[in-house]
C-alpha cells in the first residue's frame, strides 16, 4: 500500500531542511500551507499521492481563496499564490521521489500578482528615526545600534537577531551575516553604524549580559537574545517618537538601504551582493522605485512639466 500523504509531507520537510537548507521561517510557512492541504485531502478520503488529481488541488485552492482567517479576514492574493507554490513544489518532489508517475499540480496555473513597489523612508525620515533612541541609556544604545545596522547594512531582521559578537569587526568595519539558505556574506558597515555598535558593546550590552547571553550580540533586558518581535516593538516606538506618520516595518529599513544606494549611483550588481539576493531580478525592483522617484522630482521641478505650465512667452 502506498504511503499516506502525511508521511510524504514529513519527508518533504526533511528535504527542505537538509538538502535545500531553507530557513526555519521558510520551512514553517511551507508546513502551514501543506498541513492545510493534507487535512483537506484527508477530509475527502484522498489519502495517498496516487489518489490526488488536478481537480483535488483546484478544489483545495478554491477553498483557500474563499475562506478567512483571524477576525474574518480573507486570505490575500499573495497568500493564495504562496500556497499554490507550496503545493506545486510538494508534488514535484513526489514525482522526483517516485511516489507518483505524473504530476497533477503541473496543470494548476500560478496566479500572477500585481507588482507592488517597496516604500522606502525619505532621508529626513531616516535621520529622525535613527536619532530617536536615547544614547544615555543601555536600551537606547542598543536600539540605536540595531537601527543603524539594519539601515547601514541592509540586513534582514532574521540575520540581525542571529548575529553574535564575533560576527562584528569594528576595526575592519564589517559584519559577517548568515543569510537565506545558510549562505554567508560579509557586509560593510559605515562610520555611523560602527560608532553605534561600538558604543553599545562598551556601554550598553554589559548592562544586559548574563550567563544566558552566551555570544549573542543584541540582548533583551533579561540577557537573552533579542527576538524579531521585540525588534518590531522597539521600531514601532521609535517610528512614533520620530513623528513618522505611516506604516514602517523592519523590512522598510532594508528597502531604504537598497533604494538610497541605487539613488546614490551604486551598481545594481553590487546592491545584489550586499542584500544577499541569489538573483539580480529580485534586486531590480528597487531600480523601479528610483525611476518613480526621478519622475516625481521631474514633474514637480521642471517648469515645462508642472501641471498648468503654459507655452506663452
């Protein structure tokens, strides 16, 4: 008898972790999507890979599109598209492993999403945000160092909270980062970020450090490694204190890093390496942001482009 879908799902999770080396967060997203898929199939007595056909998959995706989560909130188009990608990837794995002779998900169309451009902070907003933490307190020194590294190095938040003290070389002005897929890269840190991290290491971190701290760079008040959620809360506090009246996430600082580099004349390939993108196509979305900025400046500044401009002498 063929192994059930649930057994194959466990094997697929092992494959993602061991052979593809995906991050814990990415694997968790696959697991959530595919647990729902396997439960849907089980409820319809579709128990093994051989029992699945194209109509099963399409029915599952239709049920996701029509369902809600949380406080009666519908799933976004992006969430549905991610679920489609998860199911397709799972069935490609089943085909490669010989569990099936054909791939029923191959006929399922991946929905196209409208391209949404990142919304970086303006330079004046960055200045206000980075100046918000109180440098007279250990927490303020820590928060300033976090914000300076996120913006000065373009790190993902998962990369930042995973940093150890030894990953930072203040003399060289760089930080060693473990990115997606376990890929390591070295990111330069500018003068302001180096100064902020140096001040935190000498006057901030010792106030938090305990036997539980080990090598972690950024610590909470109990001496443990700071979490993504704690970083999001401290960012929200400083965004409000800086008088920035719009939605800002930790990833916004990474968007701002990339956009400001390109606006300053950096080559897109260099920005790709700094961000740790495996494909330059991912980085090129930031070139669209800078083009939008150029258009805005042009239409607001050029006398022959402004609305109401006339051709009179």
